[in-house]
C-alpha cells in the first residue's frame, strides 16, 4: 500500500542514507571550528556525552513517529492529532529544511569551487572568491541542481543508491588524510589539543555550544528523521539503526578533527580561526605541503560529497510533504522546490561582499549573528528553528502522542530496546525537552 511513497530496500541502505544526512558540512567544516573555539579535548568529551544522552534518544523519537505514521512531518503529526495546531510544527520542519538548504547550498557551492581552485594549484584569496557574484551564483545553482537530480530518482533509486557509493568513498579519503596529517612534523601539539582534556575550559556556554552542534550535526529538530523513518519497514530495528547513525556521525566528526588539528598545529596556525578555518587556513596549509594541491583537491571533493548527501536529505523533507499531502508528482515537484531553494539561496550567496544590502542585512541583532544574510539565515534556520522544532517535537512525542506509544513502536523489531524502555520514556518526557529549553534560553542571550 505504501509502495507509491517508496521504502529503503535494506536496513543498511537506510543506515547509510541517514548517516549521509547527518554527516556533512556540520561534521567537517563546523565541528572542528566549534571545537577550536571551545577549548579542544574537554569540549569533545562533553559533545560526545550529549550526543549519546540526548541526541540518540531524541533521534529514536523522530524515527518512531515517522515509521509509525509512514508519513512526512506534517502528515505524521496530523495522523496523531488531526486538526490541531501541532501540525504547524510539521510545517516549521518543512520550512526549516528549505531554509537550511538555501544557505547550506551556498557553502557547499564554495567547496566545489575549492576543488577546482586546489587542483589549479593557486587557491587565491577567499574573501575575493566569495564576493564574486557570478561564480558563487553558478556554484549554488550547480549544487542545487545535482541535489535535485538525485532526489528526482526517488527514495531507494536515488538517495539510497548514491549514499551507498558516496559514503564509503568519503570514509577512505578521510583515513588517507588522517595518516598524512599525523605524520607531519609538529602535529603532536595538535593531537594534544584535541585529545588531552583541560576541564577548566568548560562552562555553561561550552555545554550549550555542544548541544547546538549535536542537533545540527545529527540532522535533528526539523523532522528529517521522521521523514527518513517513514521509509523504514516494521521489521527493522530502529534502536540499533539509530546507534549506527550516531556512531558514524560522531566517528566522521572525530576523524575530521584528527585531520584538522594535527595539520593546523604542524603549520603553526590558530585553532580559533572560526568559520573560515576550512576555506582560509586549509588551502594555505595545503600549499605548504608536497603534493598539496592534489591533497587539497581531494579534501574539497570529500567535503562536497559529505555536503551532497546532506542537501539531498534537506530537499527530501519538503518534497515528501508535497508528494504525500498535496499529491504532487515527485519527479516534477522536485525541480520546483529546488528552484525555490535556489532563489532563497541567492541573497545568501550575494551576502559575502557581492551586494552591500545583503552583506549588511542585520535584521537579527549582532549579539546573535553576524549581519550578512547568510549568517542570519544560519541563525534563524540552523540554530533557532532546529532547537525550537526539537523542543516542540519532543513535547509532542513525549506527551501528546505519548512516550509509551512511541517506545512501543521502537520496541517493535528491536531485540534490545526492551532493556532501556523505561529509561527512554523518562528521557523523552523530561530530560530532552528541558535540555533543549535551556539551549533556547541561551540563544536569546539569557546566560550572558
Ligand atoms: N547534519 C547536517 C550536517 O551536519 O552537515 C546538516 C543538516 C542536514 C541539518 C539535514 C539538518 C538536517 F535536517
């Protein structure tokens, strides 16, 4: 009966596709600079604790809601609480997917640009590159186009098949880069920064940065895992699948730190370089290495691949909503949604110096986000919307649908979930919504 929607063809296909969504710019570009800014190894430990204690159980909640309803976020909520305002939480997720896709596509476009820049042997100036309007627009269009072409193929034909090919390539490329980076003279200081914790660096803001990073990195809070969960068969084990997804996402993040920090310290650079770390510090670093332009080119291919499996998932959420709820034809509506994402991405693309108005947009206060349109979109959709969506969804799953009903869905097909059934219920109802509430307070600067 569900065959018109599509289904993952295997458990491993689902795990790879969901891991592909989770693993992206968030792991390889955002994670290292957040680690660098928040003091290194101690942050890593806090981050991993949060991933396991909050991220994993929350992910199970979204997956359970998706599989139980076999629907997109709007349809899933509507199936449990018909005609209520809760459906708005689903709409928020659909909108968030589109919003994240628009600015994420811009950064993903830069990574493609850097593939060519690195192979050419002269990466040039980053600020000049991102302020050049035609190039960044074409790169955004290219990235959204490739994303749409894959989603066009449907759930198992497109997303699953590509994830199966792309994810293992990514992993192998990263192992090669780790071996290279840790063999550099001077890399030991980087390993110490990254692996030897100094707990005096931990405070409330560091913990909250870890919470935010965990949600973004695991693709939680906008119903992505509801959507991907809806394609999972009843006999699959959601509990072990979520375990693998969380494990792979954390593994890739940890691995990207193992490339970046040794390489960074080997060349005497500053770990607190921030958001420009990957695009400014890396190319400079690569250019000092033997075969640097080839290694750099490979690195940016790797980053583009990781970003692509995430943009695929970001596009899938609005597409699944329009196919299920509005009965649009998947193959046609994909191009319409992609077109909207491209148009929505244009101001972000032009906000890095190309256009004065968008470069100094400044609607959201400076305290929360930089004034350029891209940073403002990143704050609204990547930080606020995900956290707010996750707060509402955890309340919906824990209290409206009911944590026990959700737990029963997870238990179906799972051999081991029974052992943690009651703990999970407590997490879903109390621990998770409260923790997310605290992130939100921090977004509004209540702890500063
Ligand atoms: N998890 C992705 C990353 O780390 O790059 C970003 C993302 C994808 C966030 C899909 C949210 C989402 F639904």
